C-alpha cells in the first residue's frame, strides 16, 4: 500500500535545518514537494506553511538494530529494569518464554506499538529483526528492512526453517517501503549451513543481511573455542570450550538446542561476511578485536546499542576505535525489553554524556546517514535535494551556540515527525 503524495510545495521554516550532519543552515526553510526534498534556502519572504520557530529540523532518525516484536514483552523488560545486576541468560529465558506464549496477532500488535513509539521518537526507518512470517504492513508507515530471524542447530528442523523463510521472502512485496531480508541469529544458534543458505536466499535482492555477533563473553567462549585446555563438552568431536561458556551451554541444553558439532565459529562467520559479496548489519560486536573489525569493515556496519550495553554491564565498547580503523558504526536501541526507549536520539545522548570523543556531527551521523547507508536506504539520512522528505523536529532554546551540541545536551523530545512529506506525529 503506497502512501499518497502531496504534489504541492510545502515550506517548513525553523531556526536551524540540518541538511547533512556536517551542514547546518540557520534561519532557513525546507522545501518539500511530492514526498521529496526540493531544496533548502535562506528564510524567504511571506509566511511559510509551517513555522517551527526556535527548533531544529533534522533528517529522520534511522534505528538499524531493534526488535519491535518484543515491545510488549513485559516479563523480560521488568526483569531487566528491576534487577540491580540482570543476568543476560536469565533475561533470554524470559524472551524465549514470551515468544513461545504468543501468537502472530500478538506479535503484530507488539510491532505496531513499537512503530508508534518509534515515530514519536523521530524514527522514520528501521532495521528490525523479527519473527519470520509477520506481514510487512505491520511496519507502516516506516521505511527500512525487516530481517526475518532464522535460528536452529537441529538438523531435522533446518530445512523446515529455511522453507518458511523462503516462502516469507517470496510473499514480500518488492515495492514495499519496508523490505524483507534474513538474519541468521548468532553463531551459537545458527549452523554454518544455515548462515550460507540465508546468504543464498537473499542474494540478488539488493538488501543486507543481519546477525548478532560477539555480544557476550559466553558466546566468545563457545564460538571462539580454546585451542588447548578448556571444557570438552563436544561429545567426542574434539572441540573444546572455554569455561566461561557454561551458562550458554546450560541454556542450549535446557532448550533442547545443544548440538555442539553444528555451532558456527566466529572466525568462520567473519570469513563468510567478508567473502559473500553482500552487505551486513552486525549487532553489538562487544567482544570483537581489532583484527575482527578490520575484517568486517568493507562489508558490514556495526550497530552499538548503548543502554542495553550498560544494562548488562558489558566492558567499555570499542566503537570509537572501530570507526578510527574504518568500520562504520551506527547507534541503535535494541528492543524495549532491554533498552530505555525506542529513541536513537536518547541513545546518542547517552553516548554524548558518557564522555565520547565524537563531535556532535559524528553522533548525528550515527543515527541518520550511517544506518541509512547500512540498510541500503540511499535517499535517507540527509535532507539534500532529491532525498525523501523524511524528517523530525526538536525544539531548542534560542541562542547562538552550536545547535547540534544543544541537541545532545538537552532532554527536549521530538515534537514532529514527517515521512514522505506527510505528518505522522505532531505534539
């Protein structure tokens, strides 16, 4: 279902307008026609169609890693927020129990609730990892890529899992504002063959794949095995695991998903990403080393999720060094089951207040231009002429300082979101 486009020229005026993260216009007007940015200009004569006053018009935010189908997962959210030191694998058990207890209609309602919250936070596009089979119209009016999550180590179930993914991709409309791709979940939950077959199914669609990688120390202990010493829990195949992997092994056994000979190894996943000839969105990467992210940099963007990272007390994330070494890094929210909100602006503010060396323009790029490029959204992430008229507005105190610095220093919420030239949120 395509959104009707307004063919009349609309003038939006504000004290500041961000054309790109590196270019901010003062006392300017944004000209929109037919769902596209026609141009920007200095404050013109007469009365504009909309005057936001002392406010900042920005490219709409892009959340490259989230799980909107967990928006209503209250058990996991309550556990994560009420525990002084939440255990990640106990939290995962809550998520698994929720997914097993709800039907497709409930998951669609969760996605729609997440869409509504995202739009109110200025998000216009997502890279959303979700349950295979959900209809793409659940995500209207957002743009982006919906990654059907594919997981399973059990050989007897693998072909059925892939067939379901194949049918979902085949049924997805090619011209939808939200397009369908796949996400082999993680090395500890998707076999090497499952990773390869996901690549084959998505190849030729012009879309990235997604995966979770190096999120926990337990994953590293399991999927980057010890060469000597360690635990021999392989059933005799010679693969040894670091003792830190025990909590994850216990969970996989509990779920009936312990097939150690079917695990993917992190070096093999990195090799696949760097040789498949396709782009990837990699979530977290908390425990990658410099050699790992140099392997990724030509084929992947990494998404750092600050509030989830802090909630589970991960070690400091190397996102600044990753960018220095040439890997593109976006800032995402992860799911509402672990994050503070579905606002990437809030996540970027968290990074800013944490003492990052990044200037405000780099922070803004990490929630606009970088994730848009990672998702293949070539007409998003900036407000340059010809780009989609997808933008949001934040009111700021009038003054002569850097408006981007003021954006990240303030707690001012988004007051308007426009997608395709059409207002979808107005406060």
